C-alpha cells in the first residue's frame, strides 16, 4: 500500500499568466487529501495547482513508521491520545518554540510513543531519499522517554534541541519545495504544514498569502500561527475561534468535491446503486482507514429486518475480510463497497450514516442532508465533530450496546428522521471548495494589483 506521493505533483499543463497555487496537505488519512483535491478541482480551470504532502518531506520508510505509531496510539490508547491532543492545546507549541520541557502530564505519552516507534522500526534498506532520517528516528526513540527525576538542566535541553532540530529540518525541506514551485499563494488543509509555512513567512523566507482550511468543526490551537492571515472555517458557529487581530475568518464550509454541490434525489441514487426503493438504508463508514466498520455492521445485522446496510471498509483489509463473511450470511441485507469517488450517491441513497466522525465524513453527510451516528470517535479533532453533531441535533456518539436500538428507533420514527435530515441539510455547506478558490484568486489579484502600483 503506497501512502506517500512524490515531493510535489505538477499540474498537467503549463498556462502562461495563470497563478501558481500550492496546496499543502497530509496523507495519513484521506480527509485532508480529499479536501485538497476538492480545492484543486475548483481551481483547475483558473490556476496551475501544485500539491506537497507533509509525509513526502521524510524518508518513505520513516514516514510509514511514524504513521503506524500514530495509528497505534489513536486505536489502542485513545485516552492518552485525547490527553495529548487537548492538553491546553498548546503542548507542541511549547515543545517546539519554548526553552522549557513539556508539561508533566505529557511525559507518559511521549514515552509510549517512543516505545511504539522503536518496536515498529523501518522496513527498507539503507539509503534512499532522506536516508539519514532513519538514524534520526532511532535517536528520537531514545530521546523521547523522559525520566521525571531528570527534567532539568542539560538533559531536557538536549532532548528539546533534538526535537527542534528535526522540526527545523522538515521546514527547510518544505522551503526547498516552495522555492522550486514559486507559488503566488499557499493553501493548507492540515495544521502541521500550515505551521511550517507560517514559520517561513515569519522568518522572511516567504512573502505570499497563506490560507488555512479547517476540515473539522473546531479549531486546534496549533492552527493559530502568526504569518497565516486567512482561515476558512467549517461552519458559521466556528467564527471567532482563531482570535488573532490580524486573522481574517471565513465560514466557507469544508471543501467538498464538485458532485456535492447538487446532490441527486434519493430515488435516483438508489436506482443507480441497485438498492430497494422502499427499504431503510444505513451507510456505515470508517474513513479511509475503515476503523470499526465491521463491528458496527455486525451490530446492525443482529436482527432480521428489511433494513439494508452498505459498509465501506476503505483500505482496512482485516475489516474487508470480516465483511465478506458477513455478506455471505446476509446477502439480502448487506452490500460491501471498498471505496468510491461518488460518495454523494451513497449518502443520498442512505437514510442515515453510522461510523467514524471524521471532518470530511461529517461535512459530506450534512451536505447530503443525512444525520450521522458516531459508533466510534478517536477523540482529538473528532471530539469537535461529535460535539457539533450533538449540539445541532443531527447525531452524536452512540455506545455499541445501544447502537442497534437507536438506529431502529430513528428509522421507525419517520417524522423525527425527516426533521433530522432537514436540519442536516440546512447545516451543510455544498460550495466550500468554490468559495475557497474564489478567495484564493482574489488574494492573488490583490497582490498583483499592489505590485503593479509599486513604482
């Protein structure tokens, strides 16, 4: 499985006079990449668009080891991940920008991360692009565990120096990619490369506008960077979350692919997919990683009903194997689709969605007017999304032992289901990508106009 694109992807053709726009993203899951692709689609006829993935700035095997470490943390130690994500929401800013050590509550998480990474290791021979990263990973695994009795003096300074050096090393690599592309504007759909670009701008190495695009229904502190002046937020209720005088905020909605701009009627969607027109349909999603799709599907099939379940395991092969077994036992009630480029059709065909509350999944569900019952939340950014669903009455986090009853109760109460669907439709944004594209082109034109006026 190849998760890592090349350092940057060039547009298909050169067009003289068209602006160069650089998209920064992270390919760990599919959400940030999908948002970048949606923006690219909206800009395609009006700009030359380049894309840099955060993970392409590392050695490929090291990047896979770091990704596997992250996935192990969020899946196997969700409470620790939640602490790491939410602890004052300034933890990594302190680590990367200050001279003091991390807060004591973070030390347990750092030690766990180092242990996971050391056990995973790298899977490629010596050499390759950024081959020295393998040595750095080994050094980090040795340096991250903090002894509570040694958090003073040279010990903590040495650890912090190594972590900062790795951070600056990645920033230098991004700087080189930016110089090669020479963009007139940068858009980031993930907070880490956004912070890296903002640092370059603060240091005078970058002089173009930077737009930060939120793909979740809340704002983590690390997004708040001097040098990044424009923020596109997932919903109007998020306005004011940045809280910096120089920042301009826009409630554009999460950028979605063009097909979400005018979702088709439910009947037409079901005919396209060969689904029964009169049955209740539940769509089970787990994001690109397919987390918990098989478990949620098994729960929904415990009772013999006319309900039809569509399950999408993404690239989770273990879940796909279990779903294949369930499909054999429930041929009339279960359809399995690994993934699709037309998620809008599946969402419109369904009555409601069950699954992982990633930002893109929530935004796509709302754009299609579908409530979302979260069968599992990884915490962190997904906590923002669950809170949003609950606050607006279009879903929320549901425990496994009541999931089946809640789904059946909702499908049986047509008036309540229609109300939730209508509410979801009103909350949804279907033109986020085009709004972001329009903002980007306007900023480029403003910058060109100022340049022309300069004697």
